[in-house]
């Protein structure tokens, strides 16, 4: 590399740049970026198009609406079950009172020998 730098150039021509010397000495490597010279290989960036983002956003919104509907249905079922539970609990309480009243009434009756 130093030899190429120190070599005289023919009249009217320019001396080789560092990048051109590197090309001749090392050859082109995957780390070379045209216009940027030698250095770390630039990372490939994956770009997402606006339509992909829009589609993804739409799908997320639809999924959210679907899940909200399912949640509302579940909450409604819970409310119905809660009302049924309260109704059944009231009925059980009334039956227990009736049984107690019936038992007391039987205890007051005279027994036949």
C-alpha cells in the first residue's frame, strides 16, 4: 500500500486515492460501501411501508373491537348469573323460614297416644 502511494504518477494523471489503493491491494470486500469508503458494513434496515402499518393498525383496531364485544357479553352473563344467584338465595332463605315455622308448629301440637 505504501509502495503504491510513493510511486510517481505519469504527467497529467492524478495520484491514487486511499480508497483506490485499498481496492487494488485488498480487493473489494463486503464491508465496502460505494460513496462511503471503507468502514463497517452498514446494517440493512428493513423499512415498513405505510400500507403495511395501516393494515396492521386496522387489524389491531378490529381485534380490539372484537375483544371488547366479548368482554361486554361476558359481563352481561355475569350480571344475569348474579341476579339468578340473588333470586335463588332469597328462595332458599324463605324455604328455611317455612321449615322453621312448620317445625315449631308441629312441636306445639299435642301428641296422640
